[in-house]
């Protein structure tokens, strides 16, 4: 039996991937070859020398991840309040060390919060309901976006996902300008992690949240809506469905929330006034 040809394995792997041997079955034939798979490692975030959280994540763009996580989780109020002291590879995984103001470190200690992982589940381990479910302040009006721009951004995000194209295992989050031109993209095995990386990259690169919009390849969960609104982003388009709690957060935070965003349409769940009908 003739097996389908397997594309040649790239010489240089995309960061966040590793080469493993796989035995591929097709009908009655078998083929062993090298295959790139996405990495998943524990990433410890340490603030002022004290461990705060361990997340399962893809070990790429970790400085962006740490800054974005610190912002979206309310550890700091501004990117300038967090400085990366170092990123170190350990036997058990990766460690990212952050320096934050003493007052913020004390408040962090009082939260007594531990996040045990699960690919970026950001409320696991929260001890109180009011800690787990945070309501971000209302988002400023910001720009209005044509539907055609959203479609363009989704296409460009798909093209920018080198790690997912190689492994088929990662989520993507992208930041686009008013015309839908993709300016930044980040990937991770966890959808929350990908968004944190993007938020961190936006702040480190000086991107203003009122000058663009967000596209994500995942569903729109509560925390995705919370993180987007907390970052001051006015519009989030998700390729999959939103949850009821995400819609409630979006409604209260004045976040325009789109679900099932595809090249042929989308569904508007909250604050559709930011979206303009560009026709076709």
C-alpha cells in the first residue's frame, strides 16, 4: 500500500515546538517520522522573590506573558509597574521573575492566591467568589470597526500562527488596527495565556487599546472577556462561542463581543454599536 507523502520536517523548529517521533497509521500502512508538537511546561511567575502562580503554558514570549498576566490579573495597574528581572529554565520548567512596587507586593500577599495550572485557567485556586469573579471598569468608547476589517484580521491571524500551522495545537490572539491589519499575534496552548501574551506585547510595544481591536481563535469565556475589558480593549471577536457569563461581563463593561466570527459572518452578543456594516 502506498502511504500519503509526509511534508519534510523543517530544519529550524518554531519556538514553542519540539520534534518527536510518531507512528502514523493510514489504512493498513504505517509510517514512522519526525513530527513537531507544541510544548507544554510549567511556568512559575515570581513577584519580588515570592512565588505567585504556576501556569501550564507554551515556553515562548514569556516576558510578554508575565507582563500581560500581571496587568490582566490586577497585580499591577500599569505596565511600568512591572519589570522583568529574568527568565530562567529549570529542570521542572520555566521561571519568570518580576519586580513590582512594594505596596502591590503586599496586596498580592494578602490575596493568598495559588493558580495550579490547567493551560491558563485563571481563576483556579481563588479562595473567595469576589476574588474569582472580578468586574472590570467600563471600557472607553474607542473606535468603530467595519465588519470587513474583522474578517481581514481573522484571515491575517490564521496566516500568522506559525506554531499552530506546525503543530495544530495552539490558540492565537491578535491585535489589529482599525482597517483589520494585524499588528501583533501571540500563540499558546492556553487561550488565556495567548491573550496575556498579546496584552503584554501591546503594552511593551506602546500599542494603545483604543486604536484597534482583538481577535481570538478560541471561545469567549468569562476570563477572556474580563482580560480584554481590563486591558481597555473595546471589541473582541472570537471564532467560537461565548459563555453566558462572558456576555454578562461584556454588557456591563461596554465591551463589544462577537462570537462565531468567520469569513462569512459573525454573531453580535454585546454592544454592537462599535461594529459597522461594510456590506458584502
